[in-house]
C-alpha cells in the first residue's frame, strides 16, 4: 500500500500531559477573555445586572469557550480516537480535497465532500439562507448521503491551508452542528503524523444507512459560535462615523488585496472603510498549524483588534474569513460574525464604499 504517512506513535505520557496542561491553560485564558466580555455586556447600561442574568451570561460564555476549544483537533488527538474501536465508531471524517487527491490517499473511514457543491449552495440568494429555517431541508439533502449520526464527532480535513475545512465548519455550525472540528494542519500534517494503517488509498467505503432517529439533523435558530453577517450589516458599520461604529471589520485578505494593488477578479479594488488588515496566513505557524490561543490574542492585539467589541470578518469569498473567524473565537473574542460573501459581493456593488 502506497501512503503519504511516516511512522508515528502517540506522544509519551509526559508529553501528552504537557499538551493537556497547555490546552487547559489556553482554554482558561480564552474563557477569562470571553467572560470579561460577557459580564461587561451584561453590566453595561443603567443599574447593575441581576445575579440570574450574570450567571446566565457566565454559563453561556463557558459553553462557547468549550465549543471554541473543541473546534480544532490535533492529529495526535485524531490518532488516539481512531486507535480505540469504541471511539473510532463515533468519528466521522469529512475530506474536502479533490476526488483525485482523495483516491490517491486518505484517512481511513473518510467521507469525500463535494466542496464545490457546498460552496455553490452556500452562495444562493446572497448567502442569506445560511442557518435559515427555509434552507434546512435543502442542506439536509446534502448532509444525509454522508451517513452522519447525531453522536458522531465530525472532523473536517482539507489539503492543509485549512480554509476549505473552515468553510465547511462554518456552514455546519450555522445549522446547529456543535460536535464538529477542523483538523489542525489538514491532510498535509495528518499524512505525515498518523500511523500508516490509518492512511489508505482508493474510493471511500460504502456509507452505512442511518436510522432516521439517529441521523444528524440540522436545525435553524441556534446560537452558532460564528454567526452570519450580510452586506447590510457591514454597510451599517462602514458608513457610520468612525467613533460611532458598533463593530470592528477585519479583512482576512492579503496586504496587496487590502491595498488595492491586487484586484483578483473584482470590478473594483481596495478595502472596506475602517477595516483592519489581518491576513489569514498570520494565524498559522510555519508548519501550517494554527497558533495557540495566547499567541493569537497577542497578534490580534498588535493588529488593533479590541476584545469585547463585536467583530465582522471578511475575505474574498468566505474561506479565509471562516478560518480567521475560527481563530478569533479560539482566542476568546466574541461576538464574531462572518461576512461570508465577502469582498466579491461588496466590490460588485457600486453603492458600497471603498478605500485604498
């Protein structure tokens, strides 16, 4: 069997313990930042917040911090889950790579996702149907053939840039799916770090039918970690006086795109007025792993991102902004929205202002 993998064993007990301590420390720091924002929002305005309101805000913030921490999975975590038959049966891996790459090699048990179909569907009616009750049935038709159960831990894999995986993560969480993670480093790292017996070649295995009562059921009206922002949401911010802007607009495109020297396929170039430039590649290290939460917080702070103030993220077409949104919530920022149709939609509308 030809694989891309190298021999890999799970970290020794001491290293695993260090990794767990580091993860818990990062989660605690992110939780503290999220709690501070939540309590600040609750206590703002006239009078003091009622204890019940404060407790509810604290509980909600804790739940969001835990979901944000679980939204990124390390390759060794996946290896440990797949090594145990009891947990392996509850893992569903969604591979967003091209069919040829999937056939060449993939993680055992992976389901191949038709990413172009997902992307096309997500852009219908200006993206306004993401998370909407009227679109649940259409998206359920896309999800059902994958054989996903309600008890599955869903892990999304792409080639390594993590933007495709983050896109699918964003779409799923828009429809109430919480137990979903992006594989850190993508297949580029998984193919090097997973045991050889977990990397196979050929078509995906036949998906077993799922009983209706056990299937993963999408829903609308939830509270996703990252909510959808529409063009009007951004327009309200961009056209307001600087001192009255109720949100921070973050641009995840390259510096050249932000400056307007690289147009891409847009009819106009530049950036949204008042936007903060944070190229999405800056949230990844040289190996392609996402930076730890404390490093992310330091970097966002250097770029001028303010904790506790609402954030709207965009890029060119939704993938890079999904990854940047994931990084922001893992770093403890809240609330975060993703302007999914992003600059491609904005630049095409002559009524939307631009700066260079």
